[in-house]
C-alpha cells in the first residue's frame, strides 16, 4: 500500500482495516516528509495489522521502485493515483489498484499508457492490470457521466469509503457520550482553505449572543496567507483562536503550518459537531469528497449537513430542513435555545455514524475481494 504524496494519508487506516478483514496485513510505502512533520495516522488506531514500512522521498523513487519490484508483491494499492503519481507507478510490475481522490488531476494520457491494463496481459507482458477507484458513489457517477473516455474505462471505475470504524480508534468518544458543558464545540476540519470552505458565512452567523455558547475548533494547518486571513476574520468578529491549531502552531516566517495527527484527531474527537462548510458549487459535491465526512463517521462525531449533502454522502441524518446553510443555522439556533433537543440529536447521530462505519467496511471488503480476484 503506497501513498506517493504527503497528503490523503488519513484514508490509509480504512484500506488497512478492510484488508485486515480479508486476512491481509499490507506492507506500507509512506512519504518521509509526511511522517516527519505530521506523524503517522496509523498511530491513532489500536489494532491495525501491517507489515514492513518503507519511508521515501522523491529523490529515491527509482530505488524504491526497484525494491518493490524485487519484493514480488501480488498487488499495489496506490493511494492518490493522480498528478505525477502514475509516472511512479508505471515503474512497478504488480497489478495496481489506483485510488483517485480528485479525478480532474488524472490525465487521459496516464490511462492511455495503461491501455492494456483493462484486460489481462498477454503471456510475457511486463505490464499488469490497473483498476481505478474513487471515493463515494456520487464521485463514481460523476466520473462515469462526464469523462470522455472509452466506455469500458468509465464502467470499470469502482468506489471505496475512506471510513474506519471508531471501535479501533484511540481518539473516538464512546457512543453514549454527551456533552453537558455550557458551551458546544463546533469543529471545521481539514486544512484551512477559503476556496473550499465558507468560513465567512459561519463567522457572520456567530452573533455575540450565539458565540457566547459555542467554541470554534479549527484543527487543521494550512498556508500562511490562508491562516492569516482566518485570524483576521475571527479577530474582527471577536472570536477566540485558541482552538485553531494551525494558527497556534504557525512558526515565525514559516510558509505554512502542519498539525500533528494526534493533536488533530483528538481535537476532532473532543468536538460536539463537525461543520463541513462546503461552498456553493463545491467540488466536494461532484468531483471529489471532503474527508470531513469520513472523519466525522470514523470518530463518531455528528456532522451538520443539509438534506442534499447528507443524501449525497449517504449519511442517515441531517440537521434542519432547508438549504445548504440551514444545517449550520439549525445547529447554532439549537445550541442557544434547545440544548436538550440538540443533545438527543447528537446521540442519535453518533449511533448512525457507527452503523455507517460498519456498512462502509462491509462494502470496502466486498469490493476489494472482487478486485483482488480480478487483478491477481
């Protein structure tokens, strides 16, 4: 199992857990920079079974490829199969299951180079099959409808859910936990990026009366301009940045801040509700997913989504009954006036998160079984 980039590694526990269910303990190839700066997300889980771990950086790609080929693996699960990643995986001889997180970053030419990989290779061929995967069914449908690629390529695209059951997480709260403090912690996960998340709309909703009853948790890092923009926005509204971990950990003169996985996950698990804050026409509603959803499910934290969003992500509950922004407005209104109702909703949502995690694992295990049989 390989993660070429220092990104998207939060999905690896879900793949490992599903493979463990099949009796497979995969070896790992991880980006050395990611592990050095943020730690490993695998350290957050108690009983994931893995084999040998390779750490690498881009200057070692040819040596690592030779080492992987010499090991004679039966299958490569390539996380982040996009961008320049395929140029690395073309060097490998084993069948490849390529997980595509944002398919516009996968070039047609990359799949053309793997053209024979949609069928079993002929005797003596040096290349082996490739199967692309995306995350969540709505991305699969969007790919199949919109890409001008051969029909057999479009039809071959499968999907996985990057969700790990909270039972094996060191950070997740027990399902029965409820918060009875005087404040409610609202968490906006992911890296700070104003193109992806509408922080401004949330801050505008946090009137002084409402803000007195909530704490805003923003556990992700980000680039300096984005973090400074967030600080300016929150300062202007009189909101505390105490729980904005990227701001707290931004070194002087540094171009960006990275947050340790342990701190990041614990901040999420200790929150009462996750706010995705998708922008209108967000790519997270068509071409790629937001990991905030799988993070919420994995850590057992309720997620405030509108009906449209929850239906798209197959979440069994939603907050409010209006448009996209109403989910957040409903949370804030209830935090002020109907706390008992809100706590009841949170408890129900936690239980449904557990059910979703179990269903996602069953789906992943079935899909991986079919793919391993087809590729190997």
